[in-house]
């Protein structure tokens, strides 16, 4: 999968059109509908966007260091919920919100 093309394609959207799973510290977390495997989520912070593989935690894209640390901490706390959200979205349903980073 070419994550850089994925980030570019999603960056060209006029508005973030993905179910918002969580929002904290100016970071928006979501999964676009009709995404392709492997299971992954997007984190958007201003003009920055990253994609994180839910199963492996591999990060593609660039993010400010502090914001990335926050996203990875949140990911560690909610990995199972993210997999459930992925399955929910792939089934055509709107996923429940996931608690933000506290």
C-alpha cells in the first residue's frame, strides 16, 4: 500500500469526511469509509496527517513530535476499540466514539 498517495488523496478533500472517533489536543482521529486493508486510522493535526496501522502501530507520514507521542499513547490505550471501529465502518455502520486522551 502506498501510504503517501493515501495521505495526499485524503488531504485533497475539502473537509475531513471520515467518522471522527476521537478529538483531543487539536488532533482528530478517524477512519475513512470504504478504506482498504490493512486496518488503519488517520490522525490529523493542522496541516499534518499520519496513518497508523492498527495491528502493528507502524506510522506513515509526518507529525510534530509531541502530537505524535500523544497519538501513540492514545493508540496504545485504545487498540482493541480501534479494531472494532474498523470492523464497524467496513460493515457500513457509524462507529461509537472512543474516549480522548486524558
